[in-house]
C-alpha cells in the first residue's frame, strides 16, 4: 500500500471513493504510486465496488490546490468540471471520467478517471512520426467538434483566452528577460510585434483547447489517441494546441502534423491565415514559458533554447 503525507489512509480513501462514485461501499484492492512525474500527487488503484464490479482507476489529488499561473491552470476541481461540461458531451477519446470527491478543506479533493494499462506516451522513438500525425489528426477533429459545440451553445465555466491574457504573458516574459540579463533589442521588437498582432489569435473560429497539448500529455492506448491532464483547458485559437504538439520536432514531422491537422480541422478548406496564427501561437508559448522559467535565478538551458526559438519565430513573422 502507498503511504504519503499527502494522501489519505486506505480506510478514509474507501469512504471518499464510495461517496464520489455513488456506491454503498468500495474496497481498495491495491494502491500503487504513479510512476510518471506529475504536478499533482497521484496514484493508481484497483477498486472493487459494492456490486462486485472492478475499476482500474487513476486518482489525481488536489493536495493544497494549484498555482493558477495567471489564469492558465485551473487545478484538479477545474479538470473534473472540464470532464463533465466538455469532454463527456463531445464524446472524445479520453480516459473515462468516473467521478470527483469534493472536500471543503483545501487539498483534500481528488479526480477519479480510468487507468489505461499498457498505454504509451507519444515520444521521439520508433514510429513517432506516425503517432504525431495521429495526435495532430485527433486534435483537428477535437477542435472542429468543439467549435461546432460552441456554435450551438456556450460552455459555461470554461476559461477563455482574451487579449489581456495574451498581453499579460508578453509583459511577464519581457520583465523576466530584463531581470535575467536585460532585454535585447530584438526581443523588444518581438514583444512589440506580438502586441500589435495579437488580435489575430482572437479568431472567430475559436474552439475548446487542451491548453498543454504536449506529447507528454498524449497517450496511445489500443491504437487510439487519448489525451490526459485537462486542467488547462480553455476557449482559444486551436493553433495554440498544435504549437505545443510540434515544439522541438524535426521539420519533416512538423509539416506532416500541420497537414494532418489542417485536413482534419477544415476538410472543406482552411482559413488562409491559419499558419500565421500558428506562428503567433508559437510566440505566445515561448513568452509563457520564459515568464515562468527558473532562469531568472540561475542559468537554464531550456530557457536559453526558448530565447533562440523566440527570435526565430518572431523573425518568421517579420517582427525582427
């Protein structure tokens, strides 16, 4: 059995699971630590329900709440809400949502979803280009369905990226760069260009997005793409998700993903400006990670790479 100061003892957990799942009783057969690192404490549990049904569940704990990251991350309760108000109605292939235990005390709530035995994360290994194309196609279909849903009715409770959101990250990135080593002239030009062009990201075909659609959050299970970790879901330009997916991949793979996404998202023909929006989304992502980086306190190779990527994409946009 797993023991941690952050997690409830087994007897307490069983009572909370029964409440969350709407069962008269739940027996925990086995508890194991989550072998993957995560922002939140989590574990894998085999459960026997009162009717003898078995569940293999993934438990994700709030554990004191989430750093809201200036409106970017919503935390575990928000992720549970995203499952109910967005993912279930859309019927997309994600881990099945079983329930949510809400506690009045900070840090005691947890999310219960399907644990997918044998799933693999998308990574730079054999067959990676095919998995990336599949992930891009899944993403295009998700955005198309999400846009249609928003066209029929609003999805109350979803965060939305507005102009202030994007400009806030450009401002924080600029401040972080000044604090670290001084903002170079080209960086100032990149920020200025982004601010003048940001309205292009406030597009009329906005859709629900994952928010951090990086390969580490994309599982392949039984040949199907099944993204996880939806705590950053929002309404925004879909290109934000594609920008996250293709980051640091070879040019050939990037082009294959862009084509797969375009065909899945807009089978009748894509907007003429969508690839420019993609580059703006890439610039936004660089600003967000530069603003959040630890490089202000010590040299950080990842942040140095991001400065180079910022310069490259801003040049492609004509800002520098």
